[in-house]
C-alpha cells in the first residue's frame, strides 16, 4: 500500500515540531517518499540531504552506527523489496525524532552536484 499524501504531511508536521534547527521536505519516489533535511539557517539555494524513507505508511532511517545505541530496541525491516533492513521510527515520539535528526543530519554528506543536461552535439 503506497504512502498517502496525508500521512506524508503528518510525518513532516511531526518532524517540524520536533526540532526548530532543521527544515524538512519530501519528494515522491516510486510511489513512496524520501524525506530531506537541511539546517534552517542555511541559504535558500542550499540543497537538502536525504534522511528518511516513507514507505507503506512507515518511517524508515538507515542503520547508521551512530544510531545503534539510541535505537537498539527499535524494530527493523526493509523499506522495499530487495533492500537491507532499516530502523522503523515511531512518528508519534517527538523526542525520538529529535534525537535521530540531531544525531544524523550533521553527519550526512553534501549532495553531489547535478550534471547539466545540455546537449554538446553541434547541428549542421
């Protein structure tokens, strides 16, 4: 069952209320959503970093080493067929959301620059 737009909006509201240091956005991917994060004080044109997957009405975060002690009793499951197991995050727990975001967001690598799609062929 794909994630509904209403549930995606609910998750974004929960994330926004859990921390004022970061802003969140979501993009549809293959019928599900990827949730992105960036610091709220960064310039407008700064690219967001992928942090969560929202699949089948469940919020997933990758199994980062830094989250092992925080989420040791958290259930795990693959977000989609063929994927490795990710942690399942309780969206009704603002303190847990805040801890996960504030632990992982600073460690995420900068997104790679996008290549331009200009056609380098010359026409005759």
